[in-house]
C-alpha cells in the first residue's frame, strides 16, 4: 500500500466560532482507495500558508510512502532541513499527516486506532467544557463570563445541569500583552471572587479547572494560587508562559493545586523536560501540534513513570478531537478530556456522525481508524474567506491575507 494523493481543506467556522474560526484538514488517499483524515493547528498564520506547507511537505515525503511506516515518515519530516527541533509549525504539519496515516491503518486493519496502541482501557471518557456565554446573552455579557463573578456562577450552574462534572474558566481574563504580568490587587481580588462564586454554584458536584493563559509572572501566579487553594481546584493551567520550565516548577512547588500545561509544547523532548523538572502533573498536549497520535502515546507512557496524568487540550475541530479520544481511550493515566460543550453545533454538522457525549462523558467510537468521517458537502459549503481570522485569535484581532494558492 502507498499514498498516491493528498488534499487539503480550510473550513471557516460559523459564529459563535467555538473551537476557533478556521479548521485545517488534510486527506491522504492510498492506491487501494483508502482515505485518511487529519487536522493541523494553524496558529499563528493565515490558514492558506499552513495549507501550502502541508501540500509541499506531503508531496515531498508522504506521496508514494507506506502509511504503515509511521516512525520513518515522522523522522523524515522532523529532521528535514537539518532542523530536528520541536518547531510548532512543522509539528502541526507532521501531526495532520501522521493522524491521517493512522486513520488509513485502522481502516486497512478494520480496527479503531486505540486497539492498535494497547487496546481499550476506558469505556467512557470524562469531559469538561469551558464556560461559554448563553446563546441569549446580551453583547455586553459575551466577554465577561469568565471574569464577572455573578455571570460565571450562573453559567457554571447551567453546565452542571447539562451533566458536566468539571468546568474550566480563566478568572484573570485573557492577556492583553505577551509579557508576563504582576497582577494588580484588584485583579487578584476579582479572580478569587469568580472562583468563590463558581464553587458555591456547583458545590461538590463539579471540579473547578483554572484555565489561565500564561499571563503571570512566577510570583504573581503563586500569589493567586494561595488565594484559590481553599476552593480546591482540580488544576491551575499554564499559570506562566510555557517557555521556562524551571519557573513553572517553582509555581508547582509553591502550591497544593496540581499544575497543568502543555498545549503550547510539542514532542516527547519538551514534555520530558516538564516531567523531569516536576513542573506539571497533568499534561495537556494538543494532538494537532504535539507530533501526532504515536508521539502523544509516547508522552503518555513517559508520564506514567512520574505518576502524571494526561488531559489533552482541544480548541480546534472534530478531527483533532477524535484523535485525542483515541489516545484517551488506550491510556491508563487519562484524567479528563476537553470538550466543546456537548459536541453539538458545527462540530456535529461537519461530521457524518457526531462525537457521542452522554451525561458528562464521551463514548469512544468503535468504527475503524479514527472512527469519524467528514461530511464533505458541509465542508464545501463553508470555505475559508480571506477576511477570516486565525484560530485562537480574539474577535478584536482580525487579519486579512491573500490566498497563496487554491485549496484542492
């Protein structure tokens, strides 16, 4: 068997843009007609730029390759250009192609991917969601659901009624600068009020996940952690920027709240350092940029030796989501999976069959490969437009780019 064709798709996600504004998919096709699908993180570039890189890389390394030879293909791309370095752009490309190869392998063997990586360990997967504004919320409430104590408590209670047993929110607010800050006393007081209200709203029926975004200096993160410990959060996520694992470890050693991080890291090499320095006990790799399914499985295996757990990050489309689910299902140290609410809306519409969610849990698929198929009719109805914005960017940070080439 060999790969003979590669196609790419950029989908513009309709409002409210849950999971990002654009999703980048790649399809690999073999000489015996088996198709595999993958997804790449496209931050921080125009998605057409990522597509061109996927096409160029795929033509050079994937076309005529055996999809079963994952390690050889991975190493060929990773070491190309004499890089051999965990660059996030290259790792997003590798992740998408590798993911599609696993989809092909599973279909060829008539097995879900998790059965090829140790077999099913979990029958269902606990999930959590971010707090999102109510669909009927007024415009002035849309951006305050994480930092308004009353709104946060109300939305948290609503999600508990839906069946969630864990919720994530950023009580500090999204960063306005990329330099880590010493939070003001006013911000610290308000963040504590938000967490207090959420805890009172959900009681002991629901875990609280503090989902910060690297906004703080080490000392500021420690100050915030001390305020929040009494509310018993399940984790404190990326309290400082991920680039300095020594400082992340300093936060971890000064709080009883478990530190979670990893969405902006890639490869086993960066996660090895995180584990070795005891900088985090919960690893949040993202399958669309970490290096793919096998790389994530290797990281999960390393984490077991440190009694660390995995909680894969998800803020993209349903293909990265289902790749996460494959790893979760076969990993004994799986803790919880990030969901986009209950996988309804556009995440369901773009698949022939949606991801199954029941009473706070994801039900792993049993079909071969990744277990889902894109609805290409829906894909083609939502092409990316040049005035779209990059996934992960806020509503007030649009950019405009000219398409580099047609999307095939």
